[in-house]
C-alpha cells in the first residue's frame, strides 16, 4: 500500500498515432478508461478542457458547464476525483503562434476564453487546479517575439485567471523545447520567477515532468527539490526519457532506475504525500503495443514507483550520512546502486 495518491490522464491511453504514422490501436471510450483507472489503483484523473468537453469551441459557457457535470457524474460512479484541468491551447488554429503570447490580439483573447472555460470546468469537476503546459509560448523564429513582452503577457494572463476565480490555483508545466524552438518558460526556475511576479504568488506553482527536466539537461529530482523548497510543487508528471531527444513519455523508471529512485526519495523525504497533491503519470504506450496491453505502461509505471518507495524505506540514512561526513562518495554511490539492485 503506497502512502501516495496517483493520477493519470485519458490521453495516456491512446491509439498509438504519432507524427510519422497512423493509429496502431483502437480508441477506448472515456468511461471504459475510468473503470480501468480505478481497477489499476488510480485515485484521480487529469483533464484537458476538451477531454471533459470535446469540441469545446462549439458550445456556450452554460453548455460547457453542463457537459462537465456529466463527466463529474462518471467520476463519481467510479469513485475518482479530478486532479486538474488544462486548456489545450496548442491544438487550436488560433494558437499556432502561441496562446497567451501570440502576436495576434484576437488569438490572445481566444486563449483567455479557453483558460476561463477551463476554470469553469474545474469548478464543475470539483478541483481547484489549472495546469498550463505552455507548449507554443515561445518562438520558432527567434526575432518574431520579444521575450520581455511575452513574459509580461504570460504574467498578465495568469493574473486574469487568478482574478476570475479567487480559489483556483495555477500550475505551470515547463518544457525547454518542442513544439517550439525557444520556450519563454522552460524550467522550474522560470516558473518560480513568473509565480513571484503575479498578484497572488501562493496560488501559482509548478508541475515538474521528468522528461521535460531531462530535455533541459537537468536532473528531475533537483527540479522537484527546487520547487519543494518554495512550497511550489503542486503536482508532478512522472515518466522517463532516453536522453535529449523528442519528448518520449516513456514509462517511469524504465530508462534510469537511479534517477527514478531519487525522484521518489525527494518526494518521501519532504512528505509530499501529506500535501494532498497527487503523483501524476504522463506516459505513453509504445506504438508496437497491442490493444490488449493498452494499459501495460501504466502498470509498469505504478509498479516501479512503488518498488522505489520500498527501496527508499530501506535507505540507511545513518550509514549514508557517515559516508557523506567523510566525503566517501564512491562508497555512497555503490551503496545506493546495491540498494536499488537488491544486493543490500
């Protein structure tokens, strides 16, 4: 039994299509996903706005709320919570040049409409967290935008969201690249700077994704630690990444067990499980995965996280501190790896 609560998004179970190939699996309806999420041991579901309300642009504000209430009834049926709602700005034609930092005033207005609707949906689903993956808030052409202006636009957009709802929290998920070439908010450090500039910094925090940290050449556990030091780690997206490539969203722990160990270790050491926040997964099945194994990557990620949780429970802090005091770091690395391998 884990001390943590876990969440997962409907997009984590998908048809296998990518930029270079068509679907490899059949689509699965939302209720079937909810039923399986509960069976696998998840506590909550992550949502994009159009996961809860497909074709969101076609509806009025009241119709959007009504459709969100239908999803809430489904969540209740399976005893699941909603963790957050994220406006999926990067998929709409209005946001081809960014949302909040678009060069078009009309497009920036549309991005705010989606942000407000996400808050409405969150209220109907019973959650208070809005996640902003700033996918296209950057440039493909370096000279096309001013980083100064864009950063101020981002702060202004978040301030509008905070004013729209006095209880909502805004959580920025940074990523250094892909789909844009240059991101305006690429690391947890950037998130902290943006948070500090808003009208209510205590309601603006970070979502650390393992793969995104790796893509920035940073250590995921250290990125978590930076946010934890400021009480700003509102959620995490755990996965794995094979080097500085495209965002792979591989199952947690499958590429680097020691890195996985240290992510779980820092969460346990800082009692993240007492904050009420979830451990979220953002993992994708391989294209080669069959229909019957559509959820195998979720099983893998949960099993490896819980295995690392048990490893951290066995970590001998007294022995480790003795080695640290003597700066016997080679011996400490050997100890950690022996522990992970089950030799200790």
